[in-house]
C-alpha cells in the first residue's frame, strides 16, 4: 500500500506492507511538495476499494510524529527521515538505526554544561554535534552536515541531586560535561545530536537531546511577558530562547494583509519590541524561525501570543488589548470585590458543575441571540436563572463552569455551525439509533464540545460571545461572573493545564510548541510526547510551564474576578505548582489587587496514572500527595461505594444505594455471602467519606475493629481515607464525565423497579453527598433527574443529548440510543430501558426531586455541624452507629454532637441544635433499628423534613425510651435535638 499525505509545504509518502491480518511495516519519507492536496488516499492490496480521508480530521502536527495518522495506517512506524537530500541515500552505518538521532531524543541537556545520557560503556567516546541549518545526516562515515563537534567528558560525580529530583526518571543516567568554553546559548538554536563511539572509532549509537533542563538553568525568567501598556507605548515580550528570529506581524482587522512587520530583539532568551500606543486595537501574530524536532528542520511558524488577552475568531490572531481598560468593564465592575456572596470558610462551600452552553441552549425563555453563551446568565427572568436562584437561596454557594478559555473543536462563528432537524429527531422512537447517527454526522461542525481542548488558556472562548472578534468575549464574560455573584453564587473555572489540543509547527491550534518546540510538552525517555492525559501532555516541572500556569490563574482572578478553580487531571501537574498557585492566589488583597484571595478555593482531579504515577516525574498533585495543602481533590471512593463498581467496570455492578445484596439485578457479584461482604465494605467506605474522607478518622469497620480511614483499603489496594482536613475532600457521585446520576441508577437497579423507587434512589445518593463533611459537589441536573439517554461520555454529543430543561417538562430521557463510539458495547442494556415507557419520569417526579434536593441544601446550611472545618472537630463530634459484624444491612447511622456553652468538653457551634442524627436507609423495606447510645434523647424530625412534600420521610420515627429509629424504605431521615431555653 502506498499512502500520500500532503499540505502546501510537505508530502508524506508512506509505503506499507501487510501480514494477513494487519499492517506489518510502515516506511515514511517526508518530501517537499508543490501540489497541496485535500485528502489522504488509502489504497490497500487487501481490499478492492480505496478510502479517501479528509485532512480536516488530521492534526497537522502529525506530519512530524505520524502519531495521529488514521487507524488504517497507525502502526509501528520507522523513524521519520530528514528532508535533507543527503538523507535520501541508503544508510549503512553499523548498529545505528536510520536517523535515530532525528526521531528520538534520549539524551537530556540538564544544565548549562551538563548532559545526561543512559550510556553504560565507560570506554565510549561521546561527542555533541550541532547544525545551524538542520543539515545533520548519517552516512558511512558517521554523522555528517554538522557545524560543530564537541567532545564530552564523563562526570564521575554523576548527576547532582537538584537534577535527579527534578527529573527522577533519569536519576540513573550517566553525566557528561560540556566544555566551559562552549557558547551554549548559540548551540541551543541549532539541530543537535550526541553520539557515542567505540575505542576504534565505530559509531555505536546517536540520538537527539531534550532541552528543558538547560533552558530552565540558563533562561528562567520572571520579567514581563505578553503585551504591557504604559502611558504612550506598548511593549511586546516573548520567551523563546531557541528561536533564531522573531518578528511581529500586525493587522488592522481579524482578516486581511499585514500592515506592519516589526523585528524583535533578543536579550537572554526574551524577544522584545516597543511601539507606540496606537498599536492598541491592532491584531498581531508572531513569526518565529526555530528548529523544530518534530520535523527535524528549521521552521517559520506563525503563532499567537501565549499571553494573549484578546483574540480574533477561532484564535487566528491575537488582539492587542489592555485588559484593564475602562471600556471593557461592566457597570460596577470595580466594586464587585465588595459585593461578593458571603463565604465564612471553605467548609461552607457547595459546588454545582455546569456547562455554559447546556445552561441555556435549549431554554426558550432566553433571548435567542443569548442562548448558549455568556449573556444568557444576565437574563434575570429566564427559567435557568430562576433555577439557579432557587438553588442559591437554598444554600448553594458556587457554580463550576466547564472550560471557558479558548478551546478547539468548535468554530467561534455560529454561522458556520451545522444543526440537526430537531423535529425529525423528536419524532423518532426513544430507543432508535438514528438520533445518534444524525448528531455524530455533524459533531465536528456543530456548536458543541465540553472544551477540554485547550488552545489558549488566558482568553474566554469566542463561540460563547456575541462576536468572537474584539471586546465582546471579555465584556460578556465579566457580565456573566457579575450576574452569578449577584444571585449569591461564586464562580469556579474549570482549567485544563495538563495538556494542549495541538503541537508541532503547522497546526493552527498549536501555540506553545511553535514558540519553544519541545519545551512545554512532557516527553518520554525516547523523546516522544506523552499522551496519557489525552494528547500533548504539558510539563509543569519545567519552570516556564509553571510560570505561564501561575500567570494565567492570576489573570482570571484579578481581571475576571473568578472565585476558584477546578484543575482537570490535577495529578498530571506537579505538587509544587499547585502549592505555589494556592499561596499566590490566597495572598491577594482587595486593597492591593482588587480581590480577596483568602476566599479563592482550589480543587481538582488527583488521579495518579500515566507517566506521572508514583512520582515518576517528580512529586505530583495526586490525592495522596496533595493532602495537607488545603487543596481539594475528588473522592472517587464514596462515588464507587454509593453506586457500585467504577466508571471503568461493568455498568451492572451494584453499590450501596443501587441494590447490592439487598435487591440483586441479575449480575454475578459472586454469591450472597460475597455481596453481603461487599455491601458492608461499601458502608465502611461511605462512612469514611461522610467524615470528610480523613485518613486519621477512627471508625468501627464491618469486621468490628476500630481502624483509621487510611487503614481501610479500596478493591485496588489504595487507602480509602487520604485527606488531612475535610476541605481537601470533594464528595460526589456524578459529574460531567460518565453517565448522569439518574442514568447510572437506571442501569444498575433491577429492571422491574418502579420509577418512583428510582427517583428515591437518586435522592438517596444525593443526600449522602449533601450531608457529608467536606465539600459536596453536584452535576447540573442531578436535582431534576437529568438524563443524557445513558450516554457515558457526552463531550461531543451535541445539544440533543446534553439538553437541560429548567422548565421541568422533561429530563431528556429516551432521546435515542447514545452515540455509538463510546456506548455501543452497552446498547444491549440501554435499548430495552429506553424503549420502556415506565422508565421515563413525569414532570411531577422532576418537581418532587427538585423539592427534595433543595431541602437537602436547606438542611446542610441549617447547622454548622454539617460543615465542620477541621479534622479534630470531626473526630470529636461525628460518630457512626450500626457498625461491626452485627449491623443491619443497608443502613448507615451518623450522629453529630455539639457542646454546650459554659460546660466542659467540646465548644458549642450551633445555637439551635445540640445533636443531629442522620439515618440513610438504602434497603427496599422499612427498617427499625435500636441504637443504645442514642437512647433518652429528644430527637424530632428536622423542621425542613417535617414540612416536606415527601410523604414517606414524614413517617420516620424515633422512640427515646428504647433508642429505636424507624425509617421508611430508600429514605434519608434527619433528626435533631433542639436546645432548651437554658441553652
């Protein structure tokens, strides 16, 4: 098979040979091209047909690495050959893979005069080669085309501790000294290779170099970057120490030709120019001439300013804007810091996760021009805003917005979007596969994406603005923050610093990798980009990567007055980055910075996987490492115990609320004795979560032993409890990832269960989160039984599957089989459920769910005992009953005790309640349970539940003489002891 893939500058020709069932080898050549093509023609001898693939589906950075080629040819690929004519000759150098020094970078230049390489031959001679014009190639005589060849000397002292701590993965590498007379700053702008030779002069191996270490050592910089405005001048500053030349191209508008071309000057790796104040309002790009390792050639790249604060549509050009200009401030903007919703402590936080487009795209009460964007949040009488106001009035404190920076995957101009015929979709059967077929047919050309495709972190996304060019996105984003604050909700931004949408010198969405190629992205020991986070993993262990993250956070807090951040895949960032961010932000003051940094909360996903797992790249911000810092992380332990299994297991695996042991769904969990143990273990995990998931909280486990939270183990062998303080725990059972709470309940519970029971289970799961110590987190729509038609990953499933209805007419259940790509393997489970009309809730069910949810918030905020701020306070006050081997299955009993003013013991916190008991009954039957330790109390049902419209919860009873609690099925009952007049 011969494949050609071309753009206006390159032609990639691939010759592939086949084994009977697969591609067995692929040999690529990168050639100059004079005929741009729009498609990739794939012709296989195994098939009589050819397939044409649009280049639109390919990341153009793949020209260099080939890592993004279509699956038809994405197999082990031989190293990419240099375009230099000398490289086209057949190479016969002994023991050296063709062009290994081009396709790999196995050596690390770690300090100005120190290189690390995994070479164990103490007799070998090592040399460093450089080529100004990227002409290095191999021949029978070895490496040719170089401008300099420098002998390296083995450093018997090895790598210093500072290096092995920064780069743990190379701690065993040998160290080699570069002569102190070497002009390193000049070499770093060249194509580089190191080679080792036997004592007889035979070339044994050679490779390229990874440069982040030496760039940090020589060029770490704390001065101004981006555009800086003074009285009558504007300076532009770009950190690009490996660039050969940098120019600024100015434009009068988002489109059109260059009006001015300015050459920048370099000092110590920073390129700068100063111009007149009337540059403001122009658009510009940087033109960078730099050696790029992905193509092994000098490239002239067009890139946005990584410190851009304004953009044209789709980020084609940077808009030169003074973000602090009065023209970009809504009325009252400078006073907003004094009008923020009250927040006593981080323990008072509760979070509601919401996608900007989901909020209003389907809301007919919003002006059509505002739907799906920032301005929808300013519509005071819309159904959506009334809903948020209702949650706020019940106690909710924060709205977490999914990514709102400039991301790829959605055209900024709505006129370019494609739309399905919603009337046709609505007419189709609820279990049809036609809806998903129509949605996925246009999913790359519609207006929907979650936004985890970062292009530029410091600018609001253009597709959510009324005009993606100019000031609209800035002004409207600020109005959105202001509007949410005015209804009592603080704003959290979802930030994605762990990866980039694109890399390489050619992709329009590539920015950082055009400016300092190979620096911002984490690479493995061979020099290939790590992709475990998604694609193009970033490396916050590199100083200037950390710096741009910190600078970006500062911009969002000071210039947009946001109140917190959720860090996507936080575990892929270094712990020191997160700690610096927290300390920096929380030191901001209203007097100096216009914001109160002490109220800014940080949390994220502390998953420990990929190349960063077990501190392989340094101490990362994983769940275990981040504890003790005051930074929160998501608690997956309580999620999995409540629902059952995990998002990566069989969807029929049951958990505490979904019928494990008590109401089997037919899935083989291993027999009744095993499910009984699993259920009691789940209760233990939940109890630790209810106590803030503290590592040192002591409870009685199902075996009867008193153990700490950290001594309980997950099924994977990790400690259940890991937090040192409750505000380091984000308790949740659903989020934007995976199925919605309502949908996963419908999969896991028995098929014959009534819709009323499913709704109660939805509420029961939410109640465990809402009444836990730590910070409760809810996915938008949990409170109204939100469905995505059981789509487990709706990131690109369009408005149709992601629809939210704040008029409460529908929960979006049964709108067709979810998209095939991520869900087809479960269609056999999903289809009969969607087809069954008894699974679909009515408006009355939705309204009842909302009422129950707001009651939970009211209960949480009725007493500070639900929001204890320290581990010591939780250990002193929170206790679990019905524990040990004789427990009543499916029931968790939690008590929270307060002190009394003027009496010895724990201090009094609550002026109204002296004691609270919460009973979670997940069983399908009424449960009566005696708790001797809770006898002779004067408990009554919480006043909020006494006034509930839930008839079942009002049947909950307590008998003080016996300590007997009677709790209806699938019910959470809250009992309180009111203080007497003497208190």
